[in-house]
C-alpha cells in the first residue's frame, strides 16, 4: 500500500512566506502518540545529501524502510533533483521537502513511522525537517541529529558515559529533545519528537534500533549510507 501525501502547502513556497508557514504549523504539532510501539511494523529512515556540478547544486534523498522486529531492509527508494533553494539556517525543510516528498511517493510500502537524519521539535520554531515533513506524510516522525543545534545560546548537559543514558535539552523551561548516548565512549546523538509521538516513546524506539555498528539507529544509518553511495555514483 502506497503512502498518501497530504497537500499542506506549495513545495515551492516563496521564502517571504516561510516564517508564517512554520508559525502556522507549529500550533498543530502534537507530541501525543497516535499509535503504540506494538502497532509499529515498518520504520523508514530518511536522509538528504548534496553536491555541486559545474555550478549547479544537486540533491539526493534516500528512504530506507525496515521491518521493526526483524531489523531487515524491506525497501529503498531515491530521488534526485536540481536544488534551487539556498540553505538558510532554521528553514532547511523548504530546501529538503521537494526531495523527501518525491522519494516518499515512490514507496510501495507505507511506513508506520519515519526517522529523519535531522531535527524535529529541537528547532527555534519547533519546525525541523522531521516535524515539518510529518504534515505531508501524515505519520509519526522522529528527528535524529548527529550534532547539536544551539538555540537561544542554550547549552546541553552531557549524559553519563554509558549506553542508554540521556539528558533532556531544556530551553526557556521547555523540553526540546534529548541528548542520548547510544554507546559507551561514543559521542551522543540528539533525539527530538517530530510529530504525533511523545519523547519517551521516541527515545525507546531509537534505543531499540541501535546495534553495534553505529551510534545512529539502523534506519537513519542506512539512509545516510545510501545517500553517500548515491551521491558518489551520481557525481561519477
């Protein structure tokens, strides 16, 4: 069964509208589970990579769908486009959404949950790519970032040096996400809700998808590897 993409706003929205769009969607974010972990069968990892060729910028998005219980790959889809939207801090979703939506439309399986290589609620307006994309995908989403996006000059507390330890990221008395150490003696990752899921569930699912090969959960790691491989091949 293919996933149904919601038509939330034009993917080519003028940058003068970006802030208003994010502000409007922010009020619709729900960090309440719409399904239990037991209901989740398929999870998708999403990543986007870029490169330049003769002055033209290109992007590739890879989505890897895995069976949550078996941890095996069910499907891989990719999209490639010329990228005309510049990188502007805080508005990355407008740059990546066209690639993400094109790839998602190619899926023949409908994931129950999407994990993004990027932030969700951990964003100045709580509208990282994982949150923004959720409105189009109409599915629970989780943001998994490799590095910390500093907001309002707020630092984070480093979790204890043992696998599974975490510390909440609190900015202006509001919890934005968590710093999660997935392996001892390895740098932590930054977990945040995207939409339609609460932080404890997002954390538990992330921990369940960690193996010995990476600090990243399996779907995100595989999507990251796929974009790198596709970029290398397309460059050649």
